[in-house]
């Protein structure tokens, strides 16, 4: 039964990756990568029980932390870039 | 009792897998960024809750359950935060919601 969840998560990860490749704006890509990270956490938790190795849960926890910090850092970067661009546009007009 | 717990956890795991899949399809097929975020948040909250609680019922009372609870609490705290940061960054950059853009296309000012 763990196989069903694993396969569903893997398909969702593939769809998220496709959205990250297609995504028209950079925010679509960030959304897709964030979703991919969450699905990785779920996949690691399921695989820990599928293979009977509970130490995978530590990896899942660490991955959740890294994913959150990474997404926030990337968003802060793009946010400051958007602010800078709008300030430049305002100065030009 | 064990059979009941097993059945319950399989039901939760199946529903979790289904909602994860639906959210993935939605994130691929929805028309603009905000509707995609709406679809993706289904997998982040409902999918994570269902799958992790389903695994917890399989694990029983052990250290693994505590780790799973920590992972679940962390996911439930961080995914709305990152969704909020994403939406505010996109709004600041000038991405407009799909319905509003479609309305403007219909009635030019």
C-alpha cells in the first residue's frame, strides 16, 4: 500500500518539475520547486516505512528545513529585485 | 484493533495519495499563478496531513511517530508562510490575478 502513495508522490513530483520547466514567470518556478520540496519530504517519510528504515525520517526533517529556508531566501532575492526595478522606473518617470 | 488501525491508515494513505495527485495535476493545469498556488496548497496541507497521519497509525507509539509529528507541525507552519511570501512577492512584482486580467480584456477602459 505504501507503493500507491510512493507512485502518486512521484507522479506529482514529475508534474511539479514539468511546471517548473514550463512556468512562464519566475514565481511559477519557485512555486513548483517549493511543491517539489514538500513532496520530497512526504516521499522520504513514506520510503522510510516502505524499506523499514526509520532513520530516513531525519533526512525528511532536514530536507523540510532546507526547503523552507531556501524558498524564503530566493523569494527575498526576487522581492528586493522587483522593488529595485520599480524604484528605478519611478525615478525615470 | 490492529485490523481497524490498519484499515484506517490505508484509507488515510490512499486519500493522501489521491489529494497529492489532484494537487499536482491542478498545479500543472491551472491558468495562472494564484490558482496554481491554490492547487499546490492542497498537496501541502491536506496531502501532508493525510499521508503523515496514515504513516503514524502504522508506526504506533514510537520515536518514529514523534519525528513524524515534528515533520507535520513543521510543514503546517512553513507552507502557509512560504505561500504568503510567494503571493506577496508576486503581487509586488505586478503579477495580476487571472479573473481581474480577463475582466479587463473584456471591457477595455
